[in-house]
C-alpha cells in the first residue's frame, strides 16, 4: 500500500489514477461561505476565510446538486467557518440535499444579540427530518464562544459533543467535563487528537498515546474500530458513550489493488467556499468527470477489537442512565 508520497513525479502520476471510494460514495464536506468568531489554535480552516473574494452560495449549491447526482446516498457534512452563523444561507444549502443523504453539521451553536436561542431551535425543528447529527464543539480549554448548556437539552435533533484534546489539556478536568454534558443528556462525546499531528505511524499507536492513557484512567474501554484513514477507541463513562477519534490529515490514499491498478481512494470530497470541488484538504481539485466512473469498494471501517461487556455492569449502566434522565428533568 502507498499511503502518501508527495514527490513531484508521484503527484503528477497520481492525477491519472482512477478513483475508488466506499459503497455509497465518499463523504461530501461543504465549507459554508461565512466564518466563525473563534480562533482555535488547531484550526486549519481559518486562513481560508481571511479573503472571501470568490465565495459563492449559488456555486456551492450547484456543486451540492452535482455531487447528489453522482452519489445520491453519500453523507454530507456542513462545516466552516460556522454553518449556524447564517441560518438563511444554511437553509438554502440544506434545501439542495435530498433526504436520501445523512447530514451532519459541525457547529459551536452560536447565540448572540443577532441570533437568539429560539431562532436556532426553530431552524433545528424545521430541519429535524433531515439532520442526522449536530456535532457541537466544546473543548476543555476555552477556545470557542459557548452558548448556554441548557440549549443543548432543548435540541430536537441528535447531537454529539466534539472535544479536541489539544497539547497540554487539563487531564484532571476530564471527569468534570463529562459530568457537565451528562447533565444535558448528551448521548456521546467524541474526543479528538489534533489531526495535524496524526501520521500513519501514530494512527493506531497505543503505547505512546497520552490521550488514550488519560481516558483509560477515567472510563471503561470497550473496543476499537478503524480503517485505513481513521480509527476510534471506544469507552463508556456511566451512561455516556465516548470515542477517542484519530484521523490522518489528508483524504486520499493511494493503493495498488490485486488487479495491478493503483487507485486514488477517496474518503472525503470537499465543496469549498467558492463551490470548487476538491478531492483532498491540500487544494487538490477533483476531476468530477473521472469521479462519475468511480469504482466502489465495501467501506473498510470495521471493529478491530471488542471488549465483551459484563451483563451485570450493563444492567447497572442502564439503571444509572434512567436515574440520570429523571433527576435532571
Ligand atoms: S470554531 Fe471551528 S472553524 Fe472556528 S476557529 Fe475553531 S476550529 Fe476553526
């Protein structure tokens, strides 16, 4: 397998490689054409919003239509910037995504004097039938402006907390952080490794992984899933599902198949703020005509390890969950 080879000759040759992706199509990540108000130190998108010339909502919508026509069952992710900073524009983009797709929204859930909680809840209610999950950024270090936690409990859609454990994160705050979100019935938290630091060598490394050791101290490890591109270490803390997620900082893997052909295997396709369709995070423009002939393979994400749950503990957890739900209502 060739995971990555960025020498000039290889990059040129790779343009001719046929595309392969998972059944249903690669995930389409849409960058909304408006920014957030934060400056997270691990953010790789921020600089793209410094100059908004060429940003076009109409062009993005046309690209959504194109991708829907090619892969009518792929997943869509709206990210930014801040998708919920302009509800009218987000609505227009969502209106171009038919209900055959799963839709995820990455957001900080921004509330301000220009946008009330009620407006966000109205939007969520209107689109509840379309939204698969809202991924809400909340970090243990205060990188993002946060809305009131009580808003989370009112959301009419499934949501998950996304938390980047960045550099010297305060390990002793893990339990208070998890307890904070148990109070608003968050079903799950995804802890994330700073993906700019992920390499093929440390993706599955367990011994030298500080975050993994931190989580093992406070939660019960339940298993590991993964694929060529990313992996997730699963844990349980009381009624909370936890995943520690690691992913490589690119979205194409080159691999020679048994038929002797080298394929460019796409995991994520990006619709940029200008409507341009890219096949990787590094500015590689996708050959959309070539993608129309993409070869599909079964999704390679699978369980690598599953720790059997003891029946008594599972029952105890179920009781704990009911208790927590009642006491907070
Ligand atoms: S909230 Fe998201 S887009 Fe905004 S700075 Fe942080 S990581 Fe970047």
